[in-house]
């Protein structure tokens, strides 16, 4: 799990990268939650947020060349929070780096948690090479997802029915809207008794993602 520093639009971006074990290993990029949800530094999202950490190791285990990184202004990453626009640019730059180091990758998957899921879905619209996505607890009540018209890729949307940060009813509506689109398969799963951060249920998250990956 070597540390790498990637040149981003406004400076270096801190990342952790695990290469694939084969030349044509699929690649996966992970996007963390909101870096500034409130004024409490303890609540700030980063690439070390537990959901992202578990997702990272799940994808490595599944054989993906996997990378997680800190958006601008987080950890050792340079720059300042940019309300989503800059973070999307960061994600695009990191995906460029990941593809450059895996020219023969068989698949391209992007996954995000909470705010990171919103950035993930925007990246889909700009990068047609992305085959699949995983969106964990997308905040459909807070951010506009209407840009997914149409959604260009199939994927997994996973949320908890006890999520009070990104309420499940809004996520369900988003998933239903995307599932109506032609040639798009949305695997929508609701984890019973699970909150936004999968507190005490990270093993369930891992097993769900493993099950999804085994089916694609």
C-alpha cells in the first residue's frame, strides 16, 4: 500500500495505491466523503475514512489495481476545498494517473462514499471509459443528480435504512430513476439497521461489495 503523490490541478495530491497482480487487472478509483461537513475537524472526510478504507481493501482483494486519495486541502494534498468543482478536477487528474500506470486495464470502476459518490457520478458523465460505479450512501437529498441524463454506466447503489445524513427514501428515488434508463442496470441494496457510516457493520459492507463484484 505505497504512498504516492500525484500532480493535480492545483498541486500535489496524496494517495495510496495498490497495483494489480496481473498486466490487465481492472482499475478502481475511490472518492472520500465531504472534507468540510462542519467546523469539527474530527468529522472531515479523507481517504482514511473507514468506509473508504474497507472498500479499498475489498477491491484489492478482488484483484483491482486500486487507488484512494485525498481531495485538495485534505491531509498532505495541496490546495483548498472548492465546493465540488475542484474535487471533480482532482478526481479526473487522479484517474488519468491510474490509467497511465495501467494501460491494458480490463475494466475501469469508480466508487465514492457520500460526497464522494456525488463526485463519482459526475465523473461518469465526463469519462466514457468508466465501466462501472459503486455509490455508497449518495446524498440525493442535498446534491443535484439530474445531470445523470442519461446515466452512462451500470453500478451498485448501497445505503442504510437508518441513514440520517443521506436518507434512504431519497436514494431509492434516485436509484429508481436511473434504473428506468435503457441498457443500464442498477443494483440497489439497502442494509437493514445501518447508519450513514456503517457503524459496527463494515463487514456487511465488504460482503455486499464482494457479492456485487463477483456478479460483474
